[in-house]
C-alpha cells in the first residue's frame, strides 16, 4: 500500500482473489468506489472507509489554503 492507495496486488492479497474481475465484483457488491488501472482495479483507504460509514476525524481537514 502506498500512501493510502490500495493497488490491485493489495486487493488480491486482501480479498484472496486472483482475477481482476472477481475483485471488481467484490468491490461493487460492498459499495466501494474503485478505479480501473492498467493492472486492474485500485482504490483508496478513504473510499473503503466511506463505504463502511467511517468518516475522517474532524481535525483531519488537511492543510487548506491557509499555508499559501
């Protein structure tokens, strides 16, 4: 996993599926938004958490425009 991204290989290990189509079907069934990559589907931890109803902490708003 790279900075919150879940690659196709990460998803294969997590779901124990070998084929990209099986992973896509599983993600769709669970309501997890994903993107089509060259090697198969990929997503982010944030999208997985959102599908599970988990929201970011209130103080986790990022930097915003105040640092410019």
